[in-house]
C-alpha cells in the first residue's frame, strides 16, 4: 500500500510541531517540506523476490519453506494419482541414489572427513537442519536424486584452514579410495539383496538359500556384462544410433530411460508387482556399474586418479605426489554432455516407441 503525506492531510498538531521546529532551527522553515511516497511492488514481483531470497539462510540452524513444501507434496500426490508407475519409478531411483550418497557420507565420516551437506533432491531448499558438527541436511524441491558435499574434492577449492585436515584432499590415498568406492559398491550390494529378496518371496521361484545366493550373484554378473556391452555398442555404433533417433526409429541398441522405466513399472503394477524388486535391483546394479567407469566426473574416474597417483608416487619416489585434476576438466565436461545427450535421446525413443515387456 502506498503512503502519501501532503500538506492538506497535515493535522493542526503536526503544523504546530512543524512551526516549533521552524522557529527553533531558524532558516529551516524556509525550505519546502519533503514528501515521501512508498509503494509496494506488485504481488507477483514480491513473490518472486521472496522465492529467491528464501533459500539464503546460511546462518540458520533450521530452515523451512512451507510454500515449497506444499508445492512438493502437491506435485507428488498429483503424480501418484495420475501416473502411479512414474511415481513409483521416480521414488525407486531417488532411493537408490540416496543409498549411494549415504554410503559416501558414512565412509567419509569413518575416514575422518567432515561432509558439509547431504540433501535429497536438487534446487531450492524445502527443509534443512544443521548438526553440531556442521553438516547441513534436508530436502530440496526437485526430487530427482541427491548429493553429499565433501570439502576438498577439488584441489583449488577454498576451505578454511581449521577444516583443511578434514577434507578429502588431506586424506590418505587408501581413505580417499574407500570413500569413492563406497557409493558404487553399496548399489551393487543393494542389487544383490533385492535379487535375493525377490527369490525368497516370489511364488514362481523355488530355491534353497545357497541357490538364492548363487542365483543372485549370477544375475548381477549378467547385468554387469550386459550393461558394459550395451555401452560399448552405443559408443562404437554412435553413427547408426544418431541416424535412427533422427529418423524417429528405434535403435537396435537402446538404453532404458526414466520414461521407459515408468512404462515398465506400469506394466508390472498390472499383474506382477513382486518383479518390481528385480527391476529395482537391475537399476541399482546399473547405477553402480556406470559409476565405476574410469572417467571423471564419475566415481570410477576419481578412483582412477587415486590409483594413478599411487603408481606415479612409487615410480618417482615422491610419496606426497598429487595429480592436478583440473587438466581433466574438458574430458569430464565431454562425459557429462555425452550422458545428457544419451538420456535425452533415450527418453525421446521411449516416447515414440514405448517399452513393452512382451516384446
């Protein structure tokens, strides 16, 4: 609301006060009185400014944004009602990634590091809290994964001197390797557990405990070989893949996107719900295998850097040798771009040619 004070709105008491000031201050009464006009911004602009500023709560121990929480809950409820398969599949993926990041966090703490953030989702913060050790954890608006932030992952990252001993780069090579491998290995272990749980609960599987273990290991091996073979085929046949996608055709070798995953989940919900355990295990194994590829910025790339450092330090007899990963940033950007392109084209193919379990 605008507040406007004009001479006609001035009361007699105000005039008396003004005259008194003028008399006391001498020449001040000869200057015209200033008029202050205060106007509020339009509501949409105020909401936009509040939205942008609401996440800036660095000093708060707890942070909660009710509007964002309502938006998140409403979107999740709408998705669950309209597209239950997509909602279940999205929840499955978020759970797998949270397990992955939780493994990084737990091992990092055990190895003497102090992670700074652990969030489910990305984007603006919905809710967060801060522990006594300085860890900020919570939920963000876009439920498409999660992350844990460990200081010192980059050699150029600025860290307070008091926190430097607790960074990733200050740890020994063995501890850095343990932290990096914890995420992918947790996904592989989860895949084995899901395969075994399916075998124990499915009415179509009759196996002894030893048979369940051996069958789960055999299935994990098949998934590993199949995933690596698919990636190799896509890499060597990139031209044919691009031509098929551009022509609106289904490539001979295709990756299952989130759209395809939602389609398969819908089909399983219609009659074979227990097979969702196998599907979750397959995706958990795929997440672990993909992250073990020895290229940055994947976990396998960081592990390869640690192993290369160890070998070079022994050869050069320089125990403190450290590799500068900044030189590998162009390669890391190329890998990210390739995976993004593969993800987008896979979604497009799954939209044009829906995945069917019967085919």
